[in-house]
C-alpha cells in the first residue's frame, strides 16, 4: 500500500512527482482531491504531498486535537509568501518551493517519513501514539510565525530593490536593443553589401545583401575566410587588400571582377576601411560592396558595340554611311561612301555637307514639292532631314554625283540621331547603289509587257478555241437529247445517256476554261438585275439534287428569315458559284449531307453583305493544302484528280467571282470529317415587283395550323420548322415514325390533332410510307393530310402515294415557294396536288435474282458502261471506287465475281487482288477476279494472272468480251430462293405481274419484251449447244439467265428451267437430255405470245418499229 499520496491538478507535474518518488524507492500514489479522505480512512498513509497549493481540501481531512492526523507537505510557487503563511497556519508539516530540484523534494519527503525519534526539533515534534497514529505537537509556533513574517518583510524589501534594478537594466537593454535594431535595419536596408573581418581575416558580420551574393546564410559565413568561398588566387588578392588597409590604416577603393559561387562572373565596387576599438587599436576591417555588374557590362557592351559599328562601317563597302551634326556638317564618312563617291574621309569630315554630292536639280525640285506640302520654304540640307526631324521615316531615290562628275542612282534613308534626353544631335544617311536594280527593273518591265501580251494572246486563243469547241459540242448534246425523245431500245437509250453525260462533262470543262480566260483577260463583268434570291438558290439546288440523291446524300438549303427575298445582283454568277461549291461537296462526299446556309452578315443602307456557307461531311482537305486550294489548276492531291476528275479551275473561278462581288472566300476543313466553304457577296436590296413571291405573304388559312414534321435528318427538321414557323404555323418535329405515332395519338387524345404531316419517305427502321399506312389503318389518327418528301430516285413512290392517299409528293431539296404552294393547295382543295408539284422518275429494269458482282473501277464513265451491261444481263452490281474499298467490300459481302480495274488510286488492282487472295487462304473460298486494264504491254496479262486473277480484259471493254469472260470464269450461279407463286391468268405470260415489275411503265415493258425476244432464242440455243458439248458451266449460266427472265413475266416453265440449272452442277450424270428438250420446247410458245403482244401494240400505234 502507498506510504505517500500525491495531489496535483497538472497531469504532467503529477506524473513527474510520482515517477521521481517511485525511483527513490518511496511508494507513492497519485489521487484526486475527492479521493484523499477515503484513501486516508482505508489505507495507511504516512504523508500527503499537496502539489497544487489548494489548502481548502485540508478542511476535510481528519484531525486530532486540531492537528492533522496525516503530515502534509505543500509545494508553492516561488516567492508566494501568502502561500507559505497559509500552509503554516493550516498546520502542514512542511512547505517547499515548487522549483526545487527533484532530489531536494525527495530529501524533504524522506525527512518527513523518518521515525519519531528523528523529528524536527526546531518547530515540530512528531510522535506515534499507542494506536499507531502519528501526532504533531507544536512548540513556540507563534514565535516561528513572527520570525517568518519578519523574514518575509526583508525578502519583500530585497525583492523591491531587485525589481528596481531589474527595471533599470531592462530600460538599458531596451535602448541597446533599439540601437542595435536601428543599426541592423540601416545595414540591412542599404542597397549595399557589408562585411566585417577580424585581424585573421575571419568574417565577423555579413548583412543580407552579402549573404544573397554568397548564396549562404549568415551562420554559414561567420567564422569563415575568403579561402572558403573563392578560388585561392582570388582569396589571396582579397587578403592582400585587407592587410594593406590594416597596416596603412587608410581606406581602399576599387572595382573588382569576381566569380560568384555559382560560377557567374560579376563586378563590384569595393570600399574597405579599418575598424577600431575603444582605445583606438585596429581590430579588423569593414567592407562595403555595391554591385555594378550591369553598369560594367553596359560599358563593355558599349565598347564592343562601338567596335562592331566601326567594323560594320569599315566593312560596308557596298553601302554609303554618312553622319552629320544638326547643321549638316559631316562627322562620319565610311569606306563605302569613299568607294561610292570618290572622296576620302579626310576631305569630307568636318568640312563639307551632303549637298556637295547631290544632283542640284533633284534637290531643288524636291524642295519645291515639300514647300507646297508643308506651306513653308524648304531648301538645301533641310530637304533631306525634314521628315527625320518630325520622327518620320522616308526612303527615297536620289542621284549622287561622284567626285569625277559621273552620276549614280541610290536609295537613301535618313534618320535622326538622338541623345538620351531624346534631343536631336545629328542625322544619319544610309545609301545603297541601285544601279543593278534599276537595270533589272527595266528588264522586268519589258518582260512583264511581253508576258502580258503573251497572256492576252493565250486568253484570246482559249476564248476562241472554247467557243469553237462549244459550238459543235452544244449541237452534239442537243441532237442527243432530240434522239432520246424518239423510240429507242433500252441499250440505245443507255448509250445515248452516256454520250450526253460525257458531252455535258466536257462542256463544263470548256465553260470553266472560257470563264477563266475571261477573268484572266479582265473581260468578265457582273450584271446588276433584281432577282428572287430564294428562288434562284432553290432552283440551283434542285438542279444538283439528282447527283446528291444518287449517292444517297441529304441535300438541304437554309436561308435565314431576315435575308430579303428580292435583291439586286448577278443571279447567273451566284448560281455558278453555288453549283461549283455544292457540286464539289457532293463529289467529295460519300455519306451524310451537304447543306447550303445563307445569312445576313452586314446591312448598311441599301447595301447587303450576305454570308454563304456550304458544309459537307466529305473527305476533307489537308491543312497544308488550304492556302492553295483556290489557286488555278490546284487540287488537294493528284489522286483526287484521277478519282473525282476536274480541271482544278472551279475554285479559282469561284474565288475570282467572289472578288468581283466584293466578297471574300475561305475554307475550314478537317480530313475525313468534312469541309465548310464560306464566301461573302455584296448585293443591294430591291422592292422590284417582278421578283415578288407568294412566300412573302402568309395566307390566313395557314395561321395556327398544326403541322407534324417527321424526318431523321436534324438539318431538314430545323429548316422545315423554321419555314413553317415563319408562315405562322405551329410545327412539331420528330425524328422517327415511332415518335410521330406517339405525338399523333397524344394530340388526338387532347382534341387538337395535326392538320398536316410532312414526312420524309426514306428513313431508317420505318419509312414515311409505313407511317402513312399506320395512319390509314388507325381511324383515330386519320384526318391529317400527308405530304411526302422524297429523293429523286424512288420510282415506285407515286403508286404508293396513291395507295395511301398522300396529298402531295415533293422532291428534296424543297424550295420555300414550292412547299408553300403545295400546303396552300392541299389545305384549300384537300386533294392531291397538280402534276407540277409532284415528280416521277423513270424506273429501270430490275434483274430477277441477279448474280452478285463487285465492280472495282475509279472512272465514273467506265462504271456506268459496265453497270449498264451487267444489269442488262441480270446481274446485281456493287461499285468500289478504289482498291481499298474493293478489299473492304469483298470482306463484308460475298460476291460471285469481281471485275478489277488494274490502275486505281489508294490501292491498285494487283495489290488489292493479293490482299483478297491472302485472306482466302484462311476462309477456303475462291472468288473469280477478272482484270480490266488499258495497258497493252507485253507481260501485263501474265502479271495479272500471277497475282491470282482468273481473267483479263483489255480496255475499252466490249460487251461481248465482258459477257464471255464472266461466263468463262464464273464457277457456279448463286443459290437463290424462288419467288412466290402467282395465280394463272389464262395465258403463258402473267401480264399483271410483268406490269408490276416495271412499275406500270408500259413503254419500259415494251423495251424489256424486245430485249427478251432478242436474247431468249440465244439462251435456248446456248443450252442446246452446251448440252451437246458438255460445257456445263455455260449451260448453267444460260439456264440461270433464262429462268430469271421467265420469272419476270410469271411464266410457269421457269421452275423447270431452274431444275435444269441446278442439275447442271452435276454434269452429264445429272442432266436428262429428254428433259432439256421438253423444257426448251416449252419456251417457244412463250416467245410467240410475247411477239403477238408487241405486234398488237405496234398495230394500235402505241409503239413504233
């Protein structure tokens, strides 16, 4: 159990006391105030150590006869007299200052824990009674208190005196500190580096700037010498300077170059003075350093600059450099001036003015001009320096007169020489000999005149030749159009179409050349006539629609609402620009959209600057070609010309036309993402009545009309919504049939159905006709008029429009006037629109179950020719425009045959074949590949066969050769599913089914019949001949073609022909000659019926022979 209890509020002091006592072998326990009484009652406690001086707790401790039963030792703060007296008055056994050493506290505790026979005799005697309880008996306690009070008074007086002395000392120390602070502040704020050294050269002081220069702290400098910071050679020099100051007791001043600790060479201005002690002995030196590195460097650079300038002046032998004072007296005359003028510097410097070597008549004439200009007399030297005085720069040609009297043309520049206060102190004239330049300029002028004459002759020649070519070419195109209006076979019509398209392409090239020659010759001028901007742009975009729709591109035109309808300008040239830019966009875009956007850029008074944007999603233009794209004969790369054609003149012509229209043209493009061509053009507003349009009037019947727009293309939705809103209608646009049905049902249930639906015919998932069908089938949705918007390549759309009761059928891109007229007519009459608002497209013959052929050809003309032939023979054709596309398509689809052009951009036919054949090594499949090439060199055929091609055709391709080659290399006919059976019509030919096949086009049906009457007997004959010769592949191909044709006309014997086609795969073992004879015989009556039908048509006058 503990002998001693420790009471201390401060945990750190409490733990320290317990630890010290425990280490001294005294059992000690720390307790709280509230635990003391209980511990004394339950434990045998010999001493209580009260460390926090709280005497109140002593009132709760047990006493006997007024004396505490347990001795108490209190610890009080030093000098706390009241604490000491209070403790003694409370009857404690001992009092100690808290700041006593631990050993002293332990000794005091031990003394209080001694047995009673060793009790303190001075004031107390501690005994233990018979019950084992310690007793404290007080002797002369009052005397002890009085003595203690006297001692305390003495202590108090001593303390007061001590505090007075301490206060005085603090004042002195404060004054010293303030003095030191002032000195330190002065030393640290001066823009100087300061140091002090003792007699041994050790640093005793270093201010902030010195520390920064050394890049060391003061602690790192004090006590060290120069040898610790500088190379030995420099340190020796500094030590020598220090000794000189110490020994002479004189100041030392110099400018020194030194190497900083980081290796940098610097300069400093040094002042070293001796330091004395109180009795006048030298105890060290003081150094003051100011950094003059920049000043020294500037002086060095100035000297170097002067040296360089002098060297330049001396070396400038081809240039005259002459400097004068403000009055014109020469003070610099360089070697070049000596060589140029023939005078020496000694003859000119300080003696003459530049007037001596100038042609007097030139100086006088120039003086007269400047006098008129400035309104005061300017002559003599002032002629050369007047502009320089005004701070202006003038370069002018003069004639120098040499010492020998000869003359020299020069270009002279005169500038003012100024001091640091910007005051003019003189002038500098630099002249160069321009004799050679003058000679070259004269030669260039003559060459330019000759070139302009040659250019004019070229332009005249081009204009004349273009005219001479255009005249017969227009006749060719015109006569071709006339012939196409006559009765022709399908083949003849296709051939004439190619002739017309080629002629128009050639005419476009000639037109470009003619326009360019006019521009080059400066003979192209613009008209200024009023026209309807929207109509011109709409018609122009219409003319390009077929080209866009053939490539399945969306073509759109958006004119901002604030663009005036009527403007004054040149509609023909505007149309030419748009056709060129939009045509190029279509040409170089394979998927996506081409959009023309028109907005007002600026409108001042009657002048109107319009901003046109043609945006596409095409191949883009490399960044390094953007700066040259508008130059003549430039295209993005050479493969572009081969793949897409063109002369490279189109954009050059457009650029010149835009300049004539006071606008600018530029392009933004990202490769593989598309391009945006911008151009601006200036027009004038006009209110001419002859260009007014119905689109400027909003019929009252359309106001508030609810219209649903259905189109998967966001641009089309935006344009249509804007048009309808401008006509005071209430449009709602959605992107799919499903969304359209949801909106129709919602508005129907709300009792506010849509009055009109504008829907695109060609959309993914579900098209516009499926929407019309669903509306027709759902009575709750019926009642809305439907207008179909379609591309110009859907021949079956008109029949479907009639089937679903569609009110109008419009070809995109749609003109505003066209759309408004159609809506007004539909809303007003409620019946289908007139023929002018609808468009039908001639359909082409569709092959029945065609063979799948991949045509890899980069020439559009060759593509058309091959496609025409192949489709005529019943094949289905997929076009690849280059070798890379051919490789990709052959991997994505299965083809029965590939026709491969050998020379193509990106990847040629030979490399494309190698890739395909390498891939087939993994798949085990072999697709026949036939080469098509214009090369006729020896070995070309062998190279084609060597890479794995199966056949070889020489261009130009002949139909007979192409047909025979396809038949020879094709391994087998593709497997196809038979068409659904049709009901008999009483004859061998199902004329209803045949009519559906040509979309009701009787004229086209006549052409197809004529073609089959010509081809059918040949197929029958081929089957007979190949049966006899055992050529089963040719037999199979003939049977396949015959079967496809018969099924087109719903002939029942087509099934038997198909059986023979399939049997031919097994060769002679599978073919029954009797079945062949019977089947062939069944074809003759079919041919007879077809011939009778044609004869009947001719007899009635419906067709001509």
